[in-house]
């Protein structure tokens, strides 16, 4: 079976652990790496969070997948490497270098150095990601949604405004500045995916969608994780045209995200903060939307025209619990 | 008094500690930073050792000066920062990234990140160095010999050759590969300063030479520290034309360098490995050479036509001992 997952963020990486467990693989092992007859999982990963810091190209969602799926992520902190050190970050802060609110661990910096050097040498991000994966062996084929640069920016009232209240002009912040520096506390007026107009799907993305037996939309942030993927021209169309059923998973439990700021993001784009709201936002594939079925948390009410609704516990407490979510997704396609 | 020093390497940085002590300054303090009436020291620093590793522009000699003169160098190891960590280097090695023989400390990486980002943004190396110095306050104005890239390469018999002995073709290694990876153990056939033909002295270099009251040539490696500086068109000519006396200091004691591989370098270019050999290599300024006077170690015999010879203990055991060397240099000009 070929499973293709649209994903982003820490929740997306956790969901992929469950996909591996569902297939009977070691969640943090290399899977049937290289066995052509085996089940295959491809993750199409959001790069809208990517940011160039200190000259380094940082890809938080790709790295969350690489690190989580190979068992070297810091699962307590929720991002970055375990057993990390922070020497360079302290030194950069002492230099007064940019973005002290976005600390890069020393191990993490090594990844960014390798990536940035390869990108500067002309390799596309998909090839660079494959090279990094050759070391980490995440078991899952990780594809950036695009080899072009696409960055999510967030329109807010200028937080540095000192004039009369309510008259602050709009400014666009890089997603990471809004998310990490301001913890999504500034009301978002709009999300812009800079570069998406001219971006193309990365090598392998359209094939992974066309050849899939099952397409899953991870319980990632619909606006800033899944949204940027769908903003790359051709990807949404490929999903709509795919032969495989498409099942989404709600990122909300009891109307709230477990972590992250999906609620603030949904509000900003005028979507009701509920499983039903997200389901309707994705919409029925039969009606030009994204999904055929939608898995919501136990006890949630959701009515999404043209979309089959299933219920399951959505708490990703461990890979075996998450595997049951994947199983429930598959059941919804029968 | 304005003192200008041609310098490179760890020995050069130590010599500058002595220049600061000679002037009564705290050797690792900021000096009379910003006081226009005070004594001034300018170091014209070799950049031939510079290397781009992992996409980072590494300037070992400039950093030795920055760190040594501000008291944050690791004086036991002899290079880099004290209280350093090596997390990123271990990780880069695990990635199989380039040059595992050249480990970058995590604190050091922060410096290289700041530098590389400024260079990539278009600032000349002299401006970048001034920006770094604004943090470290070395007390001495540090000028790279050039804002252009000049790299020392070393011609050797190909060390990877597996054919018949003695028939290996010549290859040119980056200086750091020869020096650090092979510890200068491969017989050098020639030293090339790539880029020096078209390089120009960095901003401020010619002024620092023309306006000096005393010009010193540090006891640095004559071939690979002082040599590349003089290879930049205009610098040697400026020293020859300077109003100040020029005093060199021998890098050899009892015919040997205290550290580094000056002996191997001198042999490679056919210079006798002795104080006299180095003195004659520099040559009398009155005869188109570099120096008016030359300080050699106690008990060394040196006869350099047209150059006044002085003797002093040349062991730079601490800044006050080194200050006496500077004092002896000044005495030689009287």
C-alpha cells in the first residue's frame, strides 16, 4: 500500500509515527528502506515556516519529520534535537545577531549548515532533504511541497506602533516571527504565502499523489501547515484528480488544538473553530474540495456536505494510539 | 605613538599582547578605545589562511587576534575560544561533511555565521572585522591585509597517489589542508597566494603604514603569515616608502620555530632556517627589502647587509616578556 500524507508541524510528524506503526514498522526506525515491494509512505511537507536565519536555511517542518521519525527529536520540548546544546545561540545573542527569539541548537545548526551549503551549490531542496534523510533514515519519503521558496507571512497591526491606538498600519511578519516571537498573540488579519504563485510542486510530489492508494491530511494546522501546501499551484488539483480516497483528520479536540495556534489561525481566515468548521473549510472532493472523509474526535458533531464523517480518539499519546487513528481513516474509505 | 604591525597566526596575536603591554595597556583589555589622542596600534593581519568551510568564511588569523586580545582565547589549545563546546562539529562529522580535520567550535561558529552573513550582504571584510571588534574590543585596530579573497595554496606531490613512488603528480592543497590535515608533513614545493595578483590592500592598510611612527614585523611565519601580506600589490611598496623605521622580529629560537612549521616553509622556498636566513629573506629596506633592523634571539649570529641586528630573549612567555621585545625593537631604531 502506498500512503501519501499532507503534513506540517510537530503534530504532523507525530501523525507520521502513527502511520509507520499502523504499517507494523518501528515508529522511529528506517522502515523497509529500499525494499521495492514493501508498503511506502510519502510525506508532502509544508515549507511555509522555513526561514533564513544567520544565513542558514532553516526548515522546521522537514526537520521535525527527520528528527521525530528517526528518534532523535526532543519530544519533551516538542521541537529540535534531544541532548541538544545551545552554545552558538548564546554567542549569537551576545553578538546582537538577528532573531534572538528563535534559538538554534548546536546539533540543529549542523543540519542547517549542510542544507544551506547544498542549496547554495544548486541542489533543489528535495534533493537536499533526500541527502539528509540518507543519514537519518526516517522510513518515510519526505518531500518538501516545493523546491522553490514559499514563505508564509502574517498581516498584523504593526506591533511597534506607538501612535494612537487602533491606527497602527498593517505590516506583514514572517510566520516564525508571528508564531514564535509573538506566540500568535497578535490578531492575524491575513496569511500570505509569498512565492506560491510561481512555485511548482517539488520533484515527486505530483507522482506521490497520483500513485497513492490512500491520501491522508494530517491533523496539522489547516491554515499555516496544510494551507501553504495547497497554495502551490498543481497540488490541490492533483489531490482532487487522484485515484486514491482522501481522508482528513481534525486538528481540534473539543474545539481546541492540542498545541499550536490553529484556533487563532482559523479565526483569522473566518473559519469556525470546530471540527465541522475545518471539515467544511477543506470541503468535499466531489464538490471541488479536498477530502472524501473526515475523522473527528469522539463526541464531536460535524456535518460536512459530501464528506463521510468518522469518530475516533484523536489524542496522539503514542504511536500505537495514533496508528488506530490511521486505521480509522482507512475504515472510512470502505 | 602609532605602531603598525604586520602579523598573522597565533604567534602574531601573542606579539600584539606584548605591544599592548609595552604601551602600558591591559593586554586583554580594550586599550584607550576611541581616545583620539592616545597611542594607537594597528595590526595588518594575514588572511591567506582563510577558508570557507560548510559555507562559513573562517578567518583564523583575524579570529586569533580578536579572541587573544580580548582574553577569550583558549591559550592552552592555542587557537579558538576558551570554554568552547564541539557539538556542531561532531554532528557535521556524523553527516560526513567536508574537512572533519578542521573542527569548528560552537562559539566560533557564531562568529563565522555573523561574519559570513555580513560578507554575503556585501560588507567588505575590513568592515565586518570592525563590527566584530566592536563586540570584542581588542584595543588594537585589526585590518585584514585585503578585502579581496586571497588564499594560500601549497603545491605538493599528490598525497592520494597510489602509483609508482616518486611519480605522483603535483597538486595544490588549500593551506589549511596542508597545515592542519597533514601538519605540514608533506614536502612543500611552492606556495601560491591565489588571488593576490588582483587583490588590493584593505581600507586603511596603506594609511596605517604611511602614518605609523614604528612598523613592526611580528615573529610570525615569514612564508605563510608575512608572505601573503607582502604579496598584496602595494603593501610592500608602502612599507618601503614609509617614514617610520621598520623592525622585524625573528620567528626562530635556536634555529627552530616555537610552534608551527616555519622551518618546513622556509626550506620549501629555499631560505636557510636561521635568524640570518629570515633576516636576509626580508632584506634591507635601503636595498628594496622590508626592514631596517632585526631582532634575533639571544646568542644567535646574524649578518644581514644593511640591517641593524639586535638581540633579546624572544620567548613570549607572557605579555610583559613580550613587551620587552617590543622595547628592544624600539631601541634598535635609535
